[in-house]
C-alpha cells in the first residue's frame, strides 16, 4: 500500500472525527434505530429506514478514515527548517503574475486540502509546479484554466 503524506494537523483532525463518530454519532444512530423499531411495522417506517441509511453512511465514513489513517505518513513541516526549496508541508508566499496579486498556500496531503484554508494537495497542479523551486524562482503552472505564472517570494515551514 502506498503511503500518503499528511501533516500532523490533518492526522489529528482525522483522529478527532473518527473518535466523534464512534463516541457520539454511532451511539445516537443506534438509539434512533431502536426507537424507530419500537414504532412497529418496519416496512413502512421512514424513521427506521433513514436511521439505517445514516448508520450505513457512518460505517462507510469510519472505514474511509481508518484507511486514510493506516496509509498516512505524518510529516511535520516544523522539522524541515533547513529546507531552502519547496517540498511537502511548505507554506509559500507567491506573487501571482497572471492576476497581479500575492497569495499564500500550504502544501498538504491530498486528503486534507481545503482551498478556503489556503491548503492545496500535494498532487494539485500548483503544488506540482512549485515543488523543488526556491525563493526568487519563477514557476509556470498548468492549471485547468490555463497557465499561471508565479514568483516565489517566501518559503516557510511552520
């Protein structure tokens, strides 16, 4: 099985979500199923079917999280302070020459990417185009919306 890079923050979030599902969500669904069964005829019991469907969805999510945890390789960006080039975990400040704006992204595992938090997955086009670059370098990145040009202003590992 291939190991997927993940930040300690992403790993912690997965563990917390798994714990919440096991200790809060799943017991609640079990109670909901028991309560719905008490209402009688299960063939026409919408509450029972909804609770069973939710139970199935929770089981699938738990399985997915457990697989992600088992296949993850946690890499702490704070331990990469001597790096002078962009690698996994880097927080990069870029000048987007195409749109004339400054942007900042952290390169994280694909499962923890979230553009609203300025976290981009390691296999995203922008990440792939930046890996190996140093401060002052320019990168032309092929994106679904066309080529974008960036100048690397700052690289941090925090």
